[in-house]
């Protein structure tokens, strides 16, 4: 189970959803999500709600011997029934004691139940970094996402933010069935043609905490997360945006002309799955085109994962779902939302740095990394070099000076030194380090500047050769065009997924590091001298920030290709992703301190999303609901467990297959008890659909993979019509147990006209992710 790193205040927003410790006495009621078989519902009932209410009432009639027990039981059932779900599952949620749940299990139509769980989030210039400019094809062809509705299940919205102004917006689509609900500090008149829907869901939260008093029981955002994610996905243009002078410019979302609908489930007092399912259920009814979900559950099998259940229904209704991979990196098998029918998004860096400039007494200026929010300048302050800053008592003696520390290349050591210097009441700390994953340190409330070894030597030499060394520091600098971007962030969770290891996850990488977006002006963004700071914008990080970037791209593609399925949109994003940074070298993984190694697809998926290329992918890998069912059958889920996901009263497992038509591959060579000379063969069947020119020929190209023989049959695909489908087989031969933990390569279908490269990642691994228990 993942835990949060609390090195700095900002890490509070870079959190991984975690199943929190939760205990109650046996006599107290708990919330349960109950799956029912609709085929059993008597025809006398006018709808599911009345059947569920009657089913619950029958439970309470058993324990009530009074003459008015039927009426009493119905009243009790009404108070116990939290939600009757329409789309996401066939069933309801209710507050029940363990004994009441046992009686319910004997009711006609009962399939299964799962206990409610508390949840947390996974928690500008980034659209331009993705190639989205007024001249870009993705914005031109999609008209900036005009008419598409993006729904976000999150912490609400600050509707007064300029990101939700409706200047230039089209009329609300007539198909929209949603509402803008009034509530505490939120009036329905705050909605407009940009923010077209606002609802909140808290029944599960209240039922789990009967004595709770929700401070702001409306869609008003009191956390900031929902305002940040929704403005990232589809915020309108806001000129003059910045964060205390950092990242100045015009802020906008990835799909600035898309409409936004907010479903609040995260309150200051907590959040529960029953409410999240209800929100997704309502979003489907309201008519959203895209859903952005910046949260997930760890260690939950697919048939018990409420997000998996709810999103299956969404995808069946042609709703594209973007989810966050989690913030438990850089280690393998930490990813959540490894759900085959959603897009799972990793977080990457952008080509922007936040800096401070040190000007030495000899006039030499040096630029380092810093995101300090306090005093913007320090003039002609004495500067000293302390080597490793490990002795707090010695640091305290220094007084009001700039302290230079040999910060080392280890994250833990650097963290200790930053903490030591911040306690010493000095003016500022300069840390010389090659540690690459330094994002959390530059956001410290104490003035921290990070320098590389080369620039650090310049400062040290100056200090040693000066009789009275001093320096001035100027903060709030922004540097664009960093060529080493993008890289995979250290916190982004890595695959493979334990809940569905046969589908390679994550799928894609988008910007998630230090993202500027709108923020409630009354929610703290940082501290200066222990005093809270406030801003209309905030810079935060996490796969929470990456997820809405992908949702925005999906909105552009849905507008450009309204006939594409969610799987087709996902395929287009994956097969056209970039695997090189701006220096044309492989994208790096900076999650291991001072090491910069090429990122594995288990870290970045197919690569960095490229919206302009995704418009015209050439070929797509499509998947339908029956394909997902065949996969579930092959994973040995029972009929009832599959029924919980599909809501179908019957399941056809006559043709199970672990070979989902997915635009990526993962092969396991982990037979530890087999002879070392034994050869293992893994085969994959795929079918691609031609969405390019009618007459198209593609030849295959496969990158070599160490210790493996990789082949493709056939090696040429010749299409004679648009939408024609052709199939091929990928064969990977290797030892029963790989020497390397992970080795990877790419299978590319290259258009002979050089117009398309349809690339899929291949991962071979000796890892052994265990599928979560399906009991």
C-alpha cells in the first residue's frame, strides 16, 4: 500500500489514493455496494429503485413484529438506501449492519456485495509543450474541442475563476441532461456555457459518519484539486496568469472550447466509493463524452474495484475514461487503475524550469532550480561553504548568510541537508547535487536553490578565493525550452498491474510535473515565514495533473472523430506517442536519483502523447465489450464476478482469450523452477483497422530485444479499403526465466508512403505480479 512523502508542504497535493485503516464495531452499520440480478426483478415493480427499496424493506420486516411493520420497514429502508444506480452497476448502496447484510444475501436477485471504502486523490504552458498552438492541426480540426463535454469526478470547482468564463464558448449541447445544483456557497446561476454542470454526492460520507457536519455541502471547491484538474483539461483562456511570478503567460486547458461538468465527491471531511459510483452513474446519465478520474484503489481485483465496475458501464455508453496511474513510483508493480477498458496515465516533466539567479560578488551569475515563494530578492548577502550540511549545531552558528552545501547525489541525504539548513535560521541554502528527481526540494518553504556540480564548483572556487565572499539571489525566474524534456517523474507509479497483469499498463504519459492551473483564492498554496499564501493559480504535481491532460486530448479526438470508440481513441493516442525527448534521445526515467536511464514502457506506457499525430494514426486497435468479457473469462473470473462488472444476466465464456486486441504487449518469462535451458514461446494475435488511405501498405519493424527472438507474421499488411481489418501474430521466444527484470522494444507498422508509423511497446519481464484475490 502506498504512502505519501511529506518532505514538503506541496507533497500533500501529490498523494496516492490509499485504502485507509477503517474499523467499526460489529453492531454499527457500514455502507455496502450491492449487486443485483435484474432478470429476477418481478414485473410488478415499475423500476429498479422500487425493487431495491422493497428488498431492503423485507429485511427490516423480519425484525419488526408490530402490526405496522410493513410501513415501518419501508420507512427504515428509505433511510438506509443511499443510491439506486442506473448505469454503473445493477444494484444499490445501503447502510447495513453485518446481520442485516446476512439477511440480504438470501434475498432473490442478490449477487454480491462489497464494502464501501474511503479514498483520496492522486495528487499553462503544458498544452503548448504538447504541440497545441493556434496553428496546430489538433486544435484546428477539433475546433479546440468545441461541443465536447468533459466530466470530472473530483473536489468541486471554484466557478468564479476566469478559467470558467464562457467567452467564445458555443451553446450548451441540446443532448445535455445535467444540472447545476445550488448548495452551500454555490448558486446555480454560477454555471454558464463553459461550466455547464455542477453536482455533489455525500450520502455515503454522511452514512459512514452519522455525526459529521459537512462544512461546504455543495460543488464549491474547498480543496483546490478539482479546480486545478478541470481547468487543466478544458480551462478557457486567462491572460496574465502566473504563480507569484513563476510561469507567466496565458493559461488555458488542453481543450479550451470543451464544456465542463463537475461532480464533487471529495470533501474536506472525506470521500467514499459509494458517492464516487453515484457520481459516475450520474455523469453517464447527464451525457458527458469524456470522464477524468484522478484517483484509484490499490490491491483490489477487477470485480471488486468500484472504478472498474463504473467505468465499464461508461465505456459501453461510448464515454472515454482517463485515469491516473498513481503516485507510488519509481518501483515496479505500484500502479493502480490497471483496468483494461480505461486509459491509464503516467506523469512526465515539461520543458520548463523554475529558477533563481545567484550573482556572485565578482559579477558572475549562476542559474539554479528554485520555486521559492517568499522574498523575491536577497542583496549582497555573505555566502559560506560548509561542505556536507549535516551538523545542525554548526549551521546554527552561521547566522544570516547564504549557506552552500555539497548536497550529494542521494535523495535521502539531500533531504536531510535541506531540513538541517532550514532549521538553522540562515538566509538561504544552496545545494550542489546531481540528484535528478529534485522537484520536492525546490518547493520548500525555506529558500532553496539547487545547482549542478559544474556551477557548484564555480561558487566554491569563488568563496575560497575571496576575502569577503557575498552573493545576491533573485527568485521567480522561468526558463522554457529545456531540451531534456520530457522525462518520467519519480513518483509516477509503474506497472505491471496486479489487477490485470496481462494488459500492459500504464498506457500513455502526459505532463504531470509542476503544472500551473487555476486555484481557489481562499485555499492555501504555500507558506512564507509560517504565514499562509494565497493565489488564483497554483503549481502542483502528480498523476492527478497528468490525467486531465489526457482527458483533454481525448476530447479533441472525440470532436475530430465522433464515430471512434473509446478504444479507438486510446489506440490513436498510444500508437502515435513520442518515445524521444527534444534532443532526439530516448525519454529518460529520472526516478532513481542521479541515474538517467531510458524509460521503460512500464513507466511511461507507449510514450508522451502527441495530439497532432493522434488525429491521423493510420491504423487503430479496436476493442468491444465482448472482447473484455472474453479476457475476464480467461482470467478465471466466475460468472457472478463477471456479471458484477458487465451487469449482464448471462455470460458467454465459450471462447475465452487472454489476448486482448490492445496496442501494447507484455510477455512474462518468470518460471523460476524451470531448467535454465528451457525455451518459452509467447504469442500474441492482433487485428488492426485501416483508418487512413484506402490503398495502404505497411511493413513491420521490430527493435531488437536482448536475449529474445522476436518475429512478426506476416511482415507486410496490404489494405485495399478504408476500415478494412487485417491481422498479424507477434512471437517472442526466450528463456523460461529472463536474466533481466525488464527488457523492452517496439513493434512498428510503417506506411510505405512514410505518412504513418504505428508503434506499439513490447515488454518482456521476469516480474510476477499476483492477480488480486477474486473471492
